[in-house]
């Protein structure tokens, strides 16, 4: 049985965080390593028809404002924040986050749930790769947490959640050759945590490594290059296209393959997408499959809801070497309406 003082330390640290006595990582770190300094580069603009951005009415409720999203879309040059490793000592990792002396890394705003229950395993070192958003959203897990995992040092236990309710998560973790530590609770003598939100050179190099591993595990791709319409269906947060039949009919007449995500494995998606010159789809986390499958230089046309306008995928597409087009779609009583003529005119502006 693990010594009782470890559980006391966990309760003590959790209590400090709940009482507001919280130290930042930089204040608490025994060591700080800048893996990639801040980088600045010219903006690669998104492709859209005149007047499209004026149709947007709101950012992502509870997460961003429209002004913030527009700033991320139009600010030139682009600044990529530094990638930094912070080494924290004497930490406790559990299902709801991390406790360290005077602070915490939480996946939720809960209080007493941050006090762990069950056995605690001691490990000398570990790399913590999760965040609140990567725990909640599959797209952020695939794009952010898995890439951060490649920053783990040799010998560090990897802390990476692989949620069983995400149908593709285990398949990706295996293909990426990521081996998360199985224990639920860990006492870690030295824990690496990371500032790793940018899409700069470090992240792009790691994306390339993950893509190479995926190609080895999932390949080969199709012999014939064919454009794809990626049908979201009812996966994820509901974003129904009320005139989807008209959309798919027009795209099929142009030679597009209509690919339904529901029921497909990650391997099957990769094999369909690996040679696609262009993909059309509704905005959402399902698009993260594209950044590890589409060939560099390809194009995406995303339908972005006017009342949930987000450019997260604009940044991811740029890091994957893809051209990004957008069509802002508005609601009717049955879902979102795509202007089919505007869709085709936007496709004409994209390389494919």
C-alpha cells in the first residue's frame, strides 16, 4: 500500500487550489525549457466569396466572441506562441487533473472530486498531455493531446486519456504508437506539463511524424484521386444541413464521393481520403481526420455556422499544408442552409 503521506499531500494540494492559493506553472516549476521560441509568419488567408464574413453573427457560445474569431482569421502576420515544458515536482495525477504544490491542472471546475480515490502508483517521471478541451472534445484530443505526447521524454510515463466513448480514439492511439500509462492515479516525482497551443514549426514537425506513423498503420490509400463530401450526419454536436440532398446531388454530379462518417473506422476514412484533392464538409471535430490523411497542397471547403462561427480548423488546415475555404451557413427551421451556387463558386477559387 502506498504511504499515507502521499494521500495527505494530494488532499492538501487540492485544498490549496480550492481556496484560491494557486501558483502558476512558471512560479511552481523546478525547471522551464523553451522547446520552440515564439514565431511570426505571414498570414495565409482563407478563401471565401465577398460578403461571406459579414454573415457571421456569433462566435462559439461560452468559448469565444465573434471579434476574437475574426481576429484569428485576419491578423497578419500570425504569431505562434512558444512551446514550453514546465517540470513540476511531487505531483499527483488523477482522473480529474493534476495537483501540485499550490496549484492544479483541472479538467473541470469541480472541487472535492479533485481528491482522488483508489490506489496510487508511484512513478519517477511522467508527461501530462491533457487539457480541459482535449478531455472534452475529440478533435482537440486528436490534434493537440496526441501531438503533445511526442514531447514526452524517454522513460516518462505518458498521461493521455483515450476515452472509450470516442469510437476512433483507441485506433488512432495505437496507430500513432502512443502507449498511455494504465494507472488511474499516479504520484509523480517530476511531471512535465506543456504550453503547446500554437501551430508553429514544432507542432508541424510532430504532425508530420504522426501522419507518417498513420500511413504505415492504415495505408495504402486509393489509387484514384477523387474529391470527397464528408457527411457528418448525427455524429458530435448536431449540425444538420437542411438541404443536404441538394448539396450531395450537385457534388456527385461533379464527381465527388459522398463518404458517411457514421460506422467507418479511422482506417477506412484514411484510405478514402489519402488521395482526395478536395473535401467539402460541415464544420466540426470530424474535420480533424482530414489533417492526418489529405495530401499536402489539397483543399478543404468548410460550411461554418453563422451562429457558431469558429476558425479553429483554419489554423489546423494551415499547419497541415492545406488550402482552407469557407462558406458561412445560416439556420432555417430544419437546420443550416447551404447556398449550392455559392458552394460551387467557392470551390472554383480553391486549388484542386
